[in-house]
């Protein structure tokens, strides 16, 4: 049976495209065959992350002898066919289709957030579309849905390609967005046309980064931040997440995968933030708290023989947290009680930081620069006010930060590098890799293994390779040997861990848990494919090729760091010494941990 | 006065028929022999697209699968077509026999009738017929085959076979990308034959009449006869079974009211034949694109000189604007543009030259739409506009 499959997989077909012959694996689409020849056929509904839809028809090509043109994304290469991608017939059809889309579109490009990064705008300009060719069939009086903290829907800019719908169902298994109506009433909407805030939406923002136009965007808060910066009474601090520094450059003229940490810090200082701090500090703190929480759970299990919820699952990803609250409300005890780094940072900014700096916390505006849309929702969770104020005042996406830098008129390319401010600006390489799927696990293992055994984790150059890469669910296993006396109860225990990214894969892990068959002790889950580097707030486009490059940059950043383990960071030691006292201590519990709530499925 | 050039036949509603006997004889043949007979008869799909029935069955027969499915497409939704309803009312056992025959050939144990939502009143009687028929099938013909009725919900596009499959699977009734074709991956991924009601009846009738005789009826490439739903400006509206190959002029002489200016062949998604082309146009499958020989699902609408072809077209376009599934761009927006366009020209808001834009657009729709619905809107539009340009403008 296996051999038979192998033969099928290797069966090749030969075809001609624009006069060039090529052999491709059977099942390859004409679109991909053409790409191998360096011929780029325009697309709109196609996205490499998603299943084929074949509904925009922009990618049509002419196959000799066929009655109609065919959508190259949805048509597999067939042996012997002769394909033409640029005949007058094809060009005319393509132009017509783009013009039709324009006639249905709200073409106020000048004020659109996605202007210059819109696939319809690009095609329409490239094909020199006459705006007047067809009568406008744009629906009047369509309301923009601003009910969500994170995602904004403007149906007047929707081209109904269903990329968001496929993303929400296929990648995320959430199905917040769906198709309703037929004919001219066909539209993308939510369950019962309810506002987005009232349906099961995780705010992950994957719909945004898969949207070809400005129909789906993040709620934007940068104007408020500009105002705060301009207010001399306010002390505005920003902390930036690890994934921002490896992706921001894409918006500002650098190739994908460029690390722009130093330039970003300089730019933010020039913009006028009173302090530019590092979310990585809070990430290191998360490792301390979460690591000890795991050890605490294990102790209760192995020493006290208590019924402890295992595996423990990470809680850094607010999209994932909202997902489990909706979908598995009876299994919330598996979530680590640790707040996400953003929320830990916020709680400390208005307590520890304010105290150290001698600033009235009431004047502090705490901003988080995040690769994420869900962080906006998280910042506004009503329980996130342990500092006595709203802990985080605003979450900005990488894109919003990019736009702030553009608005400031700086020449980003030529900026000097600067260091993060202190305090809460120092961090380790372990914190940087939080941005990639598997990074939190790797960072945790680096610390936990050392705490338990007194030795460094036995991976060359600290790179825990089984935790790395883009496979949907990754597994690793370590047998604990020669523990320190304190952790003798772990002697010989096999620690099985798993890592999942994309909520589809999260579901796999959760179904195992529900069935009582999960073999794991510790699991990392990130809502977005690839982890935070592929977050819903990252530059557009995002696809696997781009994710890989951002991930490479993340690991390069880690390797370049002097300190690679969270527990070795001086500022971390200092905060425990001077403020928190100990992981899981009273103060930590108050400021750094949280509770979750059961939410409805519908 | 009866017209000799219109050859009437009576296969479909002929009551001198016993499904048990016909199937009993057919089942004596091997599956491949049955397919061979159907291919030899030249039978093509009566839903309008005209795919060779025997070939379709052969494809499904060749698939290796644990389970296969036969579906009778009774989602008769084309404006001006009402023959499937009559078949299901008058001779349902023939339809069931056709499904059983197909099931036998391809190796299916399940059959479904996808019944148009508006035909739900037929359901009780059909269910009785199904029970009676499957009893005979199980006990006397020793064939384990069961038939269920699936009710459609009224969307025109669900008559398109892959939209029909989606609808049965509980998905939105939207056409799928082809390939894969249903014979390879149909209902829930199982090899599936979807045949029109009338096609299934003819498939069994081939075994009653004989493939050779069936082939000799009609014309080359369009064997046999067909049910026509005649409506419009005619004193004799109704359902007629006629041989393929008739000239539209002969048809009009027989059925028209003496003042016919156009015949819409194949319903809203068909072709409009103007008076000047009555003589040159025959009804059959071949030469589909040249327009001198037209296929049809059986709808023949006659319009006399009192009718405004602008209104006819406007009516059709309104229908398509609503009934497009909306997923593909050329169909969803194209239909709206054609409708708005002719309205604007009529009101003088667009010049008559704008018609050329619309004709070009209708060609793009024909070339690029995902399914037959969007593709055929272009045919219908251009055949009306090109022949009745003045009526569109003035």
C-alpha cells in the first residue's frame, strides 16, 4: 500500500506554459506549475496558507482546445495541455473581472488603511482599470462593525474572496466569519449577523492578515497614543514584543527577516515615548513564574498525590486563552495561571516601575507594541487592573508602530541603534524566542531543567531543536536524572511536552485532554500559525516562507544574546530580590497571575 | 393542422411498461454490457448539458470505492421547464427503475432523489412508489438498492450537480471546482452519478426500445427524443415528446400563435432564436456554440410581437441577480452589471455604445464563470441583445 502511494506521489505530468515545457507532480495546479517557470499569474482569492477556492477568477488562463478559460489555481496540470497565460483573450477577461470587483468596491483608497498594501488596488493599478467602465454596484449605507476591541469589519471593502472565512474555519477552527446570502446579497458575516464582539471570536486577527483588501483591519489606537505623548503630564512607556523587532523592518524598507531591534528603539524614543522597554523582560518573568508553577503542580502530583490538572498549558497567547474559554470551558484548570508577558508588564509598569522611577502611576500610559490583534482585547479585559489602574492602556500592532514611524517622517533605514531603557529593559535570549512557535517551551525547559538538576539542558548551544520548526504539533521528551535534593521526586520522570500553533492544532491537543488521553506534562499553545511571528498584527503578507525567515531572525537574535536563560537575567534577579521576593509569592500572585472565565460556545 | 415534420413519439409517458420485466431483462446482462448498450444508444443528459450518459456511468463504474451513490436530479428550476414534475407525477416507477439500473451498473446501493423544494407535495406519493418499487427490487430482482428523497430548499443553483452535492452535505449550495468530477468524488467524496429525471427514464427505455432503434431516432449526435415544456404565446402550452433534430420553424408552425417573433430555447439560461433564424436552427446537442443547433433542457418559450424583448431580458437578469450563488466574481457582479446596464441604456443614462461593453462582459462571463449558471447567462444575454438591439435602446 505504501509503495502504491509512493508511485502516485511521483507520477509526473508534462505540460507547456507560454511555450515552455515543464514536468510537475500530478495534482500540481497550473498556477504552481507556472510559478516554477517564473511565471506569476495574478490571484486574489488564492492564499498559500489556505485551501483552493477558485472564486475570484482573476487567475484564469487559456488552455488550447478548451471552450472556456480556466482558473489556474483550481485546475490541476494535465498531461499534454498547452497553456497560455497572457493572450489578449486572457488579459481582457482579467481586466473585466478586476473592473467588476472595482465596481462593487468602496474605492476611497486615499483614506484606506490598507492603501499601497491592497491586492485589489495593486492589480487594478497594474491593469490600468477604468473606474468608469461599469456602474457602481457598491451597497449603500453599509455599517462598519467596530464592536470588537481588536478587529474592525468594513463590508464596503470586501471582495468576498472568502480568505477570512477559510482562515477562520480551516486554520483556526473558530468559524466566527461565514458566508450568508446569495446572488447580489452574498456577503461575509457573522452568526446571525451579530456584531463581532457578540460572537465566538478569539480576536486572533488571522482574518486580517489573510484579507487582500481593507475590509478587515485591526482597531487602531495610535491617535490616542500620539495625544498621550503630546501631553506633558503623561509618562508614556512602551514595551515591544520579541516578534515586532524581526518583522517591523518589512514595513519600512528592509527585506523580510531583518532584525531592526536597535533602530526600532531609536525610532520609538524619537517619537517621544518617555521610556522604551522590553516585553522580553516580562517574558523572562513569565518563565520564572510559569516554570515554578509547573514544578509546583508536579510536586503536588508526585509528593502530595493530589489530583492536579496536567498537562499545564501556556497562557501567553490571548487568542488561545479566549479560544479555550469558549470551546473548552470545563478544562480551564489546565491553563497556567500566569498572565501573558504583556499583562505582567502592564501590572509592573504601574507599580514596580513607577515606584523605582518615582512617578505617579496615575500619570503613566502603558502601551504594548505587539504582533497581535488579540492583545487589544486582552488589555481591555475588566480583570486586568491589579496595579490599581488599567494595567495596559493600549495594545498596538506591529503595523500600527510601522505607521507611527512613517507618520513621524523619520528615515528609518539610516537610524542609529539604541538600547532599551532601564529598568525592565534587560532580558535573555530565552525571552526573544517567545516569538516563534516552540519558543516558550524551549525557554521554560532551559530554566526548569537547570533548576531541577543544577545542570544546563543537554542540547548543543542550548538549541532545543525538537521544539523548533513549523510542524503543526511538535513533541519532545526528556528524562530527568540526577536531580538536586529538592527535586528528588522528579528523579527518573519522563517529561513529555508538546507544542501546537494555530488553533486547529490546539484543538488536537485539547481533544486528547478531553478524552483523558493526553500523554503530556507541559504544552505550549499559540493561537497563530508559526507563533507570534505570524501574529494577526504582523506586516502583511504573512505566509510560510515569510514565517520561516522571521523565525530564523528570532533564533539569530537569541544566539547573539549574552544571557540565554531567563533566571540569569540581572534585572530579573533584582525584581525578585527587591520587589516580588519569590516566584509564586504573594506579590507575584497578586500582580502576575490571573483567573479565567467560562464563556459560551454561541 | 398536425405537422408531419414534427415527429412525435411516446416513450416517456407510455404506460405499457413494466419496470420489473425491463429490469429483469437488463440485469441478465453484465454491467459492462449495460454500459455498452447505453453508449451505443447515444443517450445524452436531458438536463441540458448533454453529457453522454453511458460514459458518465462508465467513469463511475471504473472507480474503486466502498460506496457509490446515484442521485436523481429533480431540482427542476430552469424558468419555463416543467417536464420533470410531470414525469414524477405520471411515471415515477420509470425514474426509480433508471436509478436502480444505474446503481446496478456502477455498484451503488444508495440512491437519492434531490427533489425541488417547490415539489414537496409530490413527496408522499413518491415515497409510496419508492416503497413499492424497492420491495420488488429486493424480493423479486434480488437487488439491494434503497432510495431516499432529499428536499431542496429552493435555490436555482442547486440544480448544478456539484452545488446539489454541497447542499446535500449540509454546506452552502455553491458549485465546486471541477475536477474532481462527481463520478470520481461526489457526495461526501464517494463516486456519484447525478442524472436528470428524464435521462434516467430514457436509460431504462433504451432497454425496452433497443439501443439500435433509439439511436435511429433523432439526428446524428442527438439520438432519441426529448420532452419539451412549451409555454409563452402559444395556444397549446404543455409537455410534448418530440424527436431531436426538428427545425425551430417547424416547431413554431405547430405551436406558435402565428405571430411568433422569437423562441427562447432552454429557458432563461438558454438561447434566443429570432424569427429570421427559425429556418436555420435545429434542436440538438451539436454545434452548441455556433447557435445553429441548440441544446435544451426542454424549455421552449414562444414570444409574439406584442412582447418586449427588453422586458423578457430584464426579467431573466433579475432572476440571475438573485439566483447566482454569489461566490464567483463574473457571475455575482456580472449579472448585476448586465441588469443595471440595460436599465441605464433604456433610461438614456448610458449611450447605446454601452451595449458593446455589456456584450463584451457577457463573453467574459461565459469564459470565466465557475459553473454553467454564470457561463450561460452570457449566452442568453448576447443572443437576445444581438437580435433585438433596437428594443434594448428605444
